[in-house]
């Protein structure tokens, strides 16, 4: 028994040096990349983040084994408008790889990171291998962009390894980029950040009366999030249940919400809270989470809502059916079918037994299937597999 334990613990002999390249913006792929780096550092790997701004999730979770490298875009009048960021990024990746003897370059969101990393990897003095992770619209939207397609197909096939955050995304990437094989699937994960009950109660009182329910939507307010549907579902549910809506995040389509708030005189019913670095406090007071997207690889926001036992009403797109078992750990409807999403919302908010069941199933499912321990081990194993593969 004792030997077994020691054997298991010491199985991973090599601590890796990993460069993580990602977007610093508030958004899923940057958040997943940052969490991945933090978890790898906790397990003793040396992690080097490379981005063009501070990473919002890193601040409060900074720890040993982590270094941050800033990419600065060269400023020169002749270069004005020629967007040399990708070249500066490749230069920085190569520099970090050489200086720190990096084993793996883990890129998140393939455009432009995979091409920059593949270029850096081929520079002299770099022994690193490139593993790119597909996150969503880098496949579902940008693979159709003919201005990028040739370069993307070339650089993705030059990567040493590829992962995707959902099976559906992996299949889509294989097909649309004509990859040699389907990317390995490693689902996103979430580690629930508890929020003290007493503070949650105070916070809830700020937004809703005791007899009112709270509906939440968190996103980057892009077209794919279908903000018009979020508002339509809220308006539909509101006809039958006393509810308030909290909107978290920012983006171009937030103006749709503002327009409808004015049109329907909802200024006291809908709270537009904007960007939040810590959404756990909002989720801890929510009764329902809406995500009516037209496309969604494997929503981190929905996963986080489920980790708080908040039932999710979403669309049956991308990797969402891999996350939610319809009727058991949430509800899925077709894109644009706001009638069905209103019905699911009303049922969940008026039938306490159903709410309790879906809430418990959601929490259990995330803790069991989509936790850090599982996901990070999959990344570690895959990185080792890529390192051990013959060139
Ligand atoms: O692809 C995007 O739209 C951006 C990306 C991001 O950086 O926010 O979101 C994608 O990656 C997230 C992290 O893996 C996933 O949680 C989101 O589902 C995915 N978004 C879409 O597929 C629309």
C-alpha cells in the first residue's frame, strides 16, 4: 500500500518549463489559460505567462513558479497600422524559450498565437514544442476567414500538439482546418470560489426583495451571445414570476440591453453591473443563469454557475450538451427558441423540487467531471506525450 502511494506520487518525475501565451482580456480563453498556469505552478512546474497586458485573474492568485512577460509592440511611424504585434509576440516567445529553456509553449486561442509560437519554435536555440488549445470562435468563426485560412492551416499543422475544450470543437477544428488528426479534448474546469453566506445575503438585498428571484447573464456581449434573447427570456419569465436580472460583462451588444431597458421601463428591474473580476459573489445569489448563445464551445460562465448550483438555461450548441444533461443538470433549447427557454425558466423558478434537483445535479456534475485535478492531469499527460513523441 505504502509503496503504491509513493509510486503514484512520484510517477511524474519531470517538472516542466511551460510558456503560456494568451489574451489578457476579460474572456474565457484568457481565464482558462491563466487558471491552467496557476494550477501547473501549484504542482511545481515553472510557468511563464506571455501577453500584452496584465492577466486579470493572476493578480489575486499569484504564486511561486510564475513569471509574467509583457509583449510590447514596436512603435515607429513607418510601421503605423501594419500591426507588427504578432512579430513582436514571436520574438518575445523565442526570447523566453531560449532564456528559460522552455519545454512547452501552450498557446490559447489559435489566432494569432499558434502561428507566432510555431515561428518562435523554429528559431535557433529553442527546443520547445508547441501545443495549441482551440477555444471557440477561433474555429467556429475564424476558420471561415479566407484572409487567414492558408496561414492557419499551415501553422496549426506545424504545431506539435493540439487540444480543444470540447468534442464538438475538436471535430469542427479537424474538419475546417484539414488537420492530420482531431485535437485532444480537455474540457474546461472550474474550482468553486466560495462566497461567505452572510455577505451573500447582504448583497442579495441590494438587488432584490425577499419574494423576488434573481436571473443572471455573464458574457462578453458579442453577437453570438444573443443579448436580444436574454432580454426576451427575462421579459417572458417576468410575466409569471417576480424577477430581477443582473447583467455582468461588457461588449458591443450591451447597447441592445440598454435600448430594451429604456423601451420597457426596466431601470429598476435590470442591473447592468459591467465587468467583474470576481463573479462568484453574483453567482452565489443567483437563482437562474441564462446563456442563449448561437455558438458556444464550452462556456466557462455556465460551468461556474453550475458549480454554485445555479440551474442553467442554455442553447443546444457546440459543447453545451457535453456539459449539461437536458432536464437533469440544466435545460437546453434550440437557438432563438425563446418560448422554450421562458418555459424552462418559469418551471425552474416556480417548482422548488425541480430547482433543488437541477441545482444539486449541476453542482455534483461540475465537482465530479469538470474539476481542476482531472483537467490539469490531462494537460500534464498530454504535454509529456508531446515531449516524448518522436519528431
Ligand atoms: O471564442 C470566443 O468567442 C472567445 C473565447 C474567449 O476568449 O472568451 O470564448 C470561447 O472560449 C471559452 C474558454 O474556453 C469558452 O468558455 C467559450 O465557450 C468560447 N466561446 C465561444 O465558443 C463562443
